[in-house]
């Protein structure tokens, strides 16, 4: 007997043995036909999730029959992917900095290019006195990927992680507990700096929304239809959040403290101008990612701003 899902046209057999390899081949074809470039990889990830094995175990099991219950689980997952739901939301996790993070549609999925922000932040952290606690604030923490990773890499760091979304903060708390750094991260509901009264941070780190509003519909369906718009929409020119962070950040930095932000590709010049106009920052430095796109900008506070 053969069953077909009329919505996705996923075909699977309910009688006779089917090997994992055979099911993967059919799934890969369906994903390719659905316009998904990473079809084979996605099929394998979904299969691992369906049968609850690691990728290495999958490869040595390709010629084993796939049980009917697992076929149904896999078929359900495949339908979700054909609806362009991101793999990370389907499996509930995303790797970042070699750590596994819980993710849901309440948070932006951590991107590999954001690891560049971690690299630069760690370099900047090394310039501060190694005998004192290092005070860091992560503005708009989302899944907590930055806050947790920096706490993990910097044992003397005390991190404040903020987000306007209570649901995102719950995810971030879970990830901090998962990676055993919850005792050094404080979570707080805040719209950027609105609920922050502290004024003595060594580092402000932020990955704010920076997609230009008019460009949102052109994003891949996995992004435009599934990820939280509030984590993407940077306003008409993509700079709305940078204006606020740059303008308010000096109030919360120690002299010599670093403002470190992820930026959109080719946004470096515009954000350098914002920092220059704000005053009391050192001339900013723009760092590129490994695809040679502008990715991180760093400026240091010259003096406290009491405005």
C-alpha cells in the first residue's frame, strides 16, 4: 500500500520494507523539487531527528529497514520542511560556536557569520584587566547565543542579557542553564537600554535587527515567513536600532569600554558615520566576515556621557 500526502505529495510505502537509503533518496528528490537547495543535507538531518541518531550512526544504517512509525515521523517532518519551515525550528536546536542552542520561532536562528562577533568580542575582552570581573551587556539577546558563548569563553565575565520579548528570555535562560553559565548571566526584560540603570560595562555587544524594511519580502521564505519580524526589521534604512544603541551606549560604558555590534553587509560606512556624529567614541573599526562582507564594528568610549 502506498500513501500520498495530498498537500505535499510526499510518497511513502506502508507495506514491505523500505531502507533508510531509499527513503532519503525520495525525500531528497521532493525537497529539490520544492526549491530547497540543501535538499540532501536537510533530508539527512530530518532523518536523524526522526530516528533519534547522530549523523555518524545514520551513515552506517543506510541499508537497514525504516520502521513504519519512523517513516510516519519522518514524513511529518518532511512536510514541515516543504512548507519552508527552517530546519532549526523543526529540530529545536542550532549549533553555534560548537554549542547546541535551543531555538523556537520566538527567537532568531543564530547564524554562522555571527561567530565573527564572538571572535572580535573575545579579542576586545583580552585588553581589560585580567584580575577584575568583566562586565558585559548583550542587547537583544534572543536565544542567548552571544551571552552564553561569551560567558562560556570568559570565566570572569558577568553578563547582563536583555530582550524585549519575555518568550525569548525564557529560551535564553534555558540555554544558559544547558551550558552551565546561568550563575553568571542575569536576564532582564528591556527595550534596548530602557531598563538598564548600570553605567559601568566594559563591553556592550549587540546583534540588532538591520534588514531594510523594503527588503524583507525578498528574503528567503525560511526567514521572511518564519523568523520573528521584530528580530529582522531595522526600519526603512536598516539603521533604526543602531541610532539608539550608538546614542545611548555611552551612558553605560566605562571609559575605554567597547561597543561591539554586528552589522549588515556594506553598512560599515553608514554606521561609522553614526558613531562619528555621536562623539566621545574612538574612530570605529570595521571587521569583515570570511565572505569579505562588513560584519562587525567596534568603537571605544572616550569618556562617560551624562547626557
